[in-house]
C-alpha cells in the first residue's frame, strides 16, 4: 500500500549499511560508499553522552573519575543497549548532516552465532535510533559479498573474518551458509593477552590502546630474526613510576599464541565439516581472509601451513563486511535471499 509518509521518508533519507563492530563501526551510504569509520566507543558523564567515536577513544584509560569511556559492543554483540542506541543515533545523524527527519532503511551485519535475544537488541537499537526498516545479515555472508566471492554460484566459498570481538568461519554456496562457526576470540582478546603478558613478564602496566598499538606495529605470528622491536611506556608495578621498555615481536607471538590456536582450530573444524564436493572447490578456490585480524603479519602463511589450503587476503579486509552489506542494499533480490529473521 502506498503511504505518502513512507514515500517522503524514503525520498529524504539515504539507506545505510552498518558494520556494527566491537572495535569500529563503519557506515556505508547508498550511492556514496563508505562515509564513516569510527571506534565503537562512547564517553558518558552522569548518563549524558559527551563524545562518540574517535574523540571518545582518545579518552580511553585517561578519563577522570566522573567520565566513563564505554565500549557498548562486546564479543560482537550489544553489551550496553542505551549507549549503543546513542552511538548509532549519533553516527546516523552525522552522515545525514544532522537532519532530524531522516528515517533510513538500514542493513546491519551480525555474528553468525548470534542468539534471538541479541538479534532483537540490535534491531531495537537501530529502530530507536531512527531506522525505518532494519535488515540483519550474517557477517561472513556480508564479508564474502564484499570480497567479490561468487556466493550465488554452486561452488564453495570459504571465508575467515577476524574482527575485534569475534572470528567468523563460514562456507557459503548458492547464497546460503552451508557451515558457520563463530568464536568469540579475536582482536580484543589478543590485546588483553598482550596487556597481561607485559604486566606479568615486565612488571609494567599498560592500557588497552597501547596493547592494540603493539599488536598493529610488531604483532607477527611467524617472527624471524632479527626480531622487530618497539619502545613502550607504562607504569612500573614495583616502583609505581612511569617507565619505558623495549619489547620484541617474538614476545608478542607467545602472548597471542593461545588466541591464534583457537582461530586455527575453528578453521580446521570448518574444513572437517564441509561436504566432500565442496571441499574440492575450496582446494581450487582457496580461503579468503578478511577483517582487521587479516592484517596480522604472516597469519595467512600460518593458516596455509596449518591447513594446506591457499589463503587469499581480501583487497580491503577492514571494509569487506560493510562493502558487502552495501552491495546488498543496491540489490534488493540478493538482500531478500540472505537477510536473517
């Protein structure tokens, strides 16, 4: 039925695809491409939002007692409903230049292991933030579309998407997910392990942001001599005063070894569970690696060694999920096939 109000809202709004990530939120506007990429962090004082995104992330670990820097997403799902809604509303308004009458159609990508309750939380958050209609699609499916894999053909497309909160391993064929495994071990858990390792081994307290910088700068799953080094600053746990130390990439390898092992196991399980006809395709096509974790040095080589399969890193691993969701926005027939209830 034609509704003049819906027509007006549709005409005024630009439909959005959102990769609501644990570490970063990325927005894609129909017809414009990626328009925003900011950390999923909100700074709050006494229930009032002070800053969102990059500005709020700058405050992580540096806030006075009355300001909280909150990450509303944990392990790929909403941990703080109200803060997440405020963050979404802020980002939607920002990309629509603060126009308040905007009610876009929104596609949001979610982890494949998400529960009904978690799905409802995501949907309600987007609706409360002003969405006219909300579609959910599974992250590995979105990542596969974004990495230009032929998902509608009768061949196996295997993808590993390593984000901040979850690692998604999936086999896709004929626009459907044949096998999917979501493990809540990814970039954030690696950061936490680096933080703990430096505390234990060097008696130095560092913050989350420093741990992430270490992972990005010298994180390497197959380091070789001469090892890369990095100077880091923190608080000496013995004397209590600030101190600078130098750490090496082989230390970081041992700090994150446990998380890497979990990811490798998830990939092995997926290969074991794949039907034989599709396994043959994976040998030919290879496995595509996306997400921020795909940028970890030598991870592709390690996975190739462990599985014996060709591993291809996506062209733009950080954007695969949102680009795939954006393509689904442009092609409503595909969207209807892949959207989940």
